[in-house]
């Protein structure tokens, strides 16, 4: 499962939409705990997830998610992630450290929750504890 999430992260950072689409299950759900005001906090399905990623990458130059640590928790993977970029129009930089939770089944991501403040919060959301 860590390998699947690594592949998803690499595809996101390189703009490889085809691979990114393949790692998500058709009915996957993505929840962004720090979503933009004009964006739904929960997205369902590959098309909705891709559309949101397109919005973010269109708004920022050098928009990346660098995973500092992958924690294998069986069907769950928790990533210690640094998200950063620079606004295309404003030049304003973002640099956010957070914990992201991915739940997998049959080699695909079925659920992603982005934006936990701590690893413990992400573990608890996965029904686990450290």
C-alpha cells in the first residue's frame, strides 16, 4: 500500500494525470480538512478529484506535495506531508506541514483525508493508535 501511495504522490508532483487516476478507485472519496472556500470539503469519484487537483495546480506555480514519511498501517497509509507552492497571480507562497491519511483496498486508494494536524489524529481517524 505504501508503494501505491508513493506512486500517487509521484504522479501528482509530475502532472501524470493518467497514473494518478489509475491509483484511485472509481468511487474514491477525498476529504480536504482545509479546503478552499469555493471547493467542496468532500469529493467523490475520480473526475471530481481530478478537477480539484487541476484547480490547485492551475492556481499555483511549483505546487507540490513532498512526503517526508510514509507510515504503513495495513490498509491505511499515513503521510507526513509538506505541501507548498507559489500563487501564479499573487506570488504568495504556501508552505504547509500536515498529515494525510489514505485508505486502500485491492491496490487502489478508496479514501483520502488531507490535513490532519498530527499523526495521532490521522491514526485515530483510521481506527488505530500509536
